[in-house]
C-alpha cells in the first residue's frame, strides 16, 4: 500500500515482541519490515514471517523502513535513536528515552532539526482512567493538588537479573526507579506539572548487584504541592503500581486499569479499563493494548504532522526528573531538575 508506514524494530526481545504484536493489530497501515536481534521464528510468532532480520546498524537503511522502534537495552536507546534520526527516520523509543539529560536533549533537538516524529513509549497516559484524570485536573474540576504519591512496589527474582546483566547496573539503567518506576514517574509529572525540588535515598536491599532495587524520593512541585515516589523490585510478591492525588476537593487513587478511589464531591469517577496485566511479579505478564494505542497515535502523527501524544520532549522532561532523583540520593542535597 502506498500509504503504508514501514517499521524496523531494534531488538526483538521481550518488549520488541510486544511492539511487533501491536503492529500486527494495526496492519496493513503499519507493517514490520525489518528487525534486529531475536530470530525469524520470533518475528513469525508475532505475525510477521516476511520481516527481514538485519544487523542493528543496517536497520535504518533496510527497504521500506520509515520509522525505527528502539527496543534495545536502556543504555543503547540514545545512540540508536540519534542514529535513526540522523538517517532521517521517525523514531519510537521504549522508556526511558535516555539515561542522561544531555542525551535526551540531543534527541529532542535532532528530531526538531529533521522534522521527524519522535515518540517515547509511555502508554499508561492513554489508559482511560488516567486520560480522564488528566482532563479533570486541566479543567479544574478536581481542585488544587496538595499531595501526590506514586508507589511501584514490584518483585523481580534473581533469574530476572541473570537473564539480562544490564539490569544489574546503574550505568545500564537497571535500577528500580529508571527501569520499573519510569512509567509512574512520568504519570506523576504529567498530572501534577513541573517539579521544583527533589530529595531522595536509594539502596540495594534484596539483590546482589550494583543497581539500586529500592528508591524513595520526596518532591516539591512548582505549584507548591508536595509529593513522594517509591519504587522497588525487592517487595515480594509484588503489587500493582498506584498513583494517589489528594486535592482541596478530595482524593483520587488509580491502579493499573482500576479506579481504586474517586472521592470528589460532584465529580463522578470515570470508566476504567478492563484491567491490565500489571507485571508486578512477572515482567512478561504485560499486555499489548497500550502499545497498540500508542502506535496508532504515532501513525496519526506521521500522516498528519501532528505532535505525538508522548513526544521526545515529554520523555526528556521525565529523564530530567529521574536523573534529579538519582543525583539527590547520591549527593544528599536537594536538586532542582530544571538545573540539570
């Protein structure tokens, strides 16, 4: 089809397979043309037997590839996104966009320079209950936020870390904050606005590795509201992640596909999703619905020139907050993310 958008996936591992399956749901508008890593059998399992396996540095130049999906280990995201943009391709980058603020800012700048769509996977923003909460906050229906918290208390066993050594390394982005907590940190920032001050501590409490497996941070938002982030892969059996907002009109608590509390007089609770696999105890137990939604949004952005729902600029601001938390923990000082 002349209007078809061809995709190349860098890294057909677990999350790459999620992307491939999501693309299958959107065929023929989106088509997997090429992939690196994995195997032809894995591509066929996802519904793409005709996709071509190539080396990573060949993927952007593979026939028919218009957009590169970066699904590799976190420490490779920035370099691979920059290479794809340099080859004049659109990019979709799995979370996090990058591990350093400077890298994230370079991606934003190059995407703008090339006129390319650059999106970051943060599919939880598109879940109906979070979209409704965001809209209610924007209209003022929920009042003024006073306290905002998010908890990502999951469990990852030794086999999880042995399967991919980068997960054990701070420099690889393997910590509970950067790897598991990133989605909820992004949600908190999206819902509550910029953060002006961060204090934090982290530790490695259950695993023998370099990366932290538990982080706690306190926040002061630019609005004056206070907040807290806690992330862990050391809390068996693992619980679905939550976001809780206390406002001057009531309280809202959302889980993963669930409205746990919505106590705001005169404002009815929104419909929730059908419930999503949380991945709290098993990283493989994550569905594709959110990725389908986000790929549909990316397709629309490519075809119309509109900004994607979660742009590289959005992703860069979340990286800025994540790095501020780590810097606060490592220095024992209060950090303003905007100064990074």
